[in-house]
C-alpha cells in the first residue's frame, strides 16, 4: 500500500537517506534546522589546535633553569621585579608539570602566586618617563607618601607612579601578543641578565653598570617591540615602569629580595 | 533543490570558517617563530614553513631562504641553529 503524504514545503524530503531520512521526515524537521545541525557538527570538528603550535608539555616537564629564582613572597613588591622585568619569561616554565600528552594547546596559564592575580585595574599608571625616573622608588613608599599627604594640602598628583609588578607580570603572562616560543626565549634572556646583575652585585661580573644598562634597555626594547602593535596598553605600562624596574635591579638590597 | 542548496551552502560556510581559523593559528605561530629567531639575533624576514620534528622542535624555512632548527633544549632554553 502506497503511503501518501502531503508535501511539506518547509521540511526535508529525505527519503533517500535511509533510516536517518525517515527519522528526520517523521520529526518533520525544517531544512534550516537540519542545516544548522550539520553546520554545528562540522564546526565542532573544526575546533582544532594549531598545527604548528608548540606543546606546553616539554616546557612543563623540563627542569627549571638553575638560575631561575624561587617564587617571590606575596607581600614583597620588589621581589616581583625580577618576574616582571624579566617579564614574560616565567610563564612557560611555570606551566603545570603534568600533561605529558603533547597537546598543541597554547601555553597554559601557569600557577601564579597569589600576589600575581591582581586585577588588571591595578596596572601601573601611565606617566611620563620623567615622572617615573626616580630609581629605587618602590610602590610601598609611593603609596605611603600618597596616604600620608593630606587631601587638602596636596592638590598636585603624586610624582612617582606606583609600580605594580605583579599586575604587569600577570598581564605579560596573559597577553596573546607574544607567542610561546618568544616568551620562552625572552625568559632565557631575562634570566641571563639577572645572572649578570647578580654577579655584578657580588663584585664578580665582568659587566659594568653601563653595560648592564645597555643590555637592560635592549631587552626592554625587544619586549616593547613585541607588544607595541598587539598590546599597546601593556607596552605603555611597561615603558612607564622602566626606571622603577631599573632601580630595583641596581639596588643590591632590593635585588636580593627578588 | 533550494533545500539542498541551503545545506550545501551551510557546509561550505562551515568549511570556510574552519579553514580561516586554522590559517589564523598558523599565521600566529609563524609570527611567533619569526620573533623567536629575531630574538636570537638571526636573520629571517618571515617564516614561510615550519616542519614539526617533535615537541617544541621545528625546522623552519624563512622567506629569504634561511633555514633554522628551532627547539627547546633540556635546560629549557630556546635554541636557534642555522641549517
């Protein structure tokens, strides 16, 4: 007995699709629903990982470099200087040691100390380099000075910007303007520079302070050149913190706390 | 007929979206490799091909003809060797 059905203009004629066709026909799915479903499945299949992206597994499993500093205490603001000036570098090595499977996932966000999870709103305010040129000025002293000044007697803004290194560090970790390999390469160079500073403070390094300054500037330029197009706010924040970071690096006492 | 055309167009759109996403990822990765090579002080105008040898291990071909082996050594250092 031939089954006659009224044509459904908005439904799919899927008699040639076998059991699936009959199911769809019974359900009377509109064609757009079928198409959307197929597109959804196809798109889900497209969720892929970068073919060439390096996996985080090798960087996570490799031993930390001997020069890598220990995690800084949460309360010590100068202690964050190394991680920030060196910036991004700590991101790859701090990746979780697990995940042996070589996934091509972008760099996993490392376990960050509590202090490094400061909100982005605490970013270092952008000021002119001249205002931030006071080396050795810490955020604590700036904050104390700002708090001690009476509101009525201080109409002018604070001359020294607060150096929020933890925020800078976190922003550098999170930025997508720098790739995994580049971040790791920057970390290597930052560690090398910190080693030279350490040797300088111990009176053993061959480099003079002028040479260290040149290397520091060069490294900073590299970071800024990587950030200036893809993450201009972060580049500006780092640029404005240049002298404050330098002040920490050149102060033996502050550097010792790194 | 129009229904089939709609389905076909949907497939095509999904395929195009997939291809564009992959292309964007590849572009970001080649840019990463280019920056890495430049950070090591080696000349490379632009990475045009990267062959994966293993985890964090690539043979890279630059547009200017230079070829490099970019990898992460056991100490966690990025090494760029000219091939």
